[in-house]
C-alpha cells in the first residue's frame, strides 16, 4: 500500500481515504482482513494512534468491523455502499467544480470527450 502524504489533510484522513480507495478498487474485498495497526504503523512510519483513528472512521462508517483478538475485516457490501456514496459525492461536489473550470477555460466539453476517446 503506497501512500503519498500531503500537508493539506490530517494523516489519519489520508490513510482512511487510501483504504477506501483500495476497497473500491477491489484490493480488499468482502471479508478480507486489513493489515494490523502495528503493521501499517511500522510500514508507513506513523503513530499507531493515527492508524487506529483511521480504522475507527471506517468502523464508524460501517465499512470494516473489529473482531476482538483477530483484527479488522471488510464488511459485506462495503464496496457497493462506497460506490453509491462516491458517485453522490462526485456529482454534488466534484462535478460542479469541473464544470466551472471547463467554462472558465473556455473549453468545449464535446471536444474534451472526443480527445479522451483517442
């Protein structure tokens, strides 16, 4: 799991977002175990409390579950729920910004679509 950290968001949030991305991409599927807090902490040289906070956010979002003494696991249907949520977020937050930028730059949306097909 490669993560490029940035200074714009807290590390726990970036880690949470990376794990969401991995679930969406199918790297972690229903029932799959996540790496341990200790493993993630050591691999990325971050505080275990930071990793725990990221995992707790996923637990709170009902995307992963804690199994006492065993670890963290992706819950059934997590990817499907994430797809719905990410689509809604894209349409309500990202898309309006993209449209505004296209208009600011005077770009032709059809020309952009045709360019992406080549």
